[in-house]
């Protein structure tokens, strides 16, 4: 999802801010690295589930829109296992 959104908004001339838990989240993604290097995407390290991290991101820039794409586990049957537990 971040790749697609970065591509769409960067093409419009917007800068995309990506809040990630790991600073290495896009290290192996050449497409996203292109946007980061060109300045049309910036990576901020934090946790979207922590209010202080969200506040920090929201107060460092102005935004026209905010999209949330919280990831989940890549494990098979994640939803089923969660419902059983």
C-alpha cells in the first residue's frame, strides 16, 4: 500500500510522509527509495499505535490529507487464529 500511495501522490507533486516502526522498512524497496532520495517521500520512525508518535508526526508538517494503512501479521490464518485465541 505505501508504494502505491507514494507513487500516486508523488506524481501529483506532493510529499508523502511514511510513519514506520523500523527505519529499515523500505531498505530493500528500490521504488520507494527513489521517492525518498528525490525528497517526494520522507520516512519517520514511530509507532502508529502510540499517541506521542502520531502527535510528533502531525506537528512537524502540514498535511492536506492523512491515510492510514496499519499492517498486520503475514502469518497464514492470522484472523482465524486471533478469533480462536
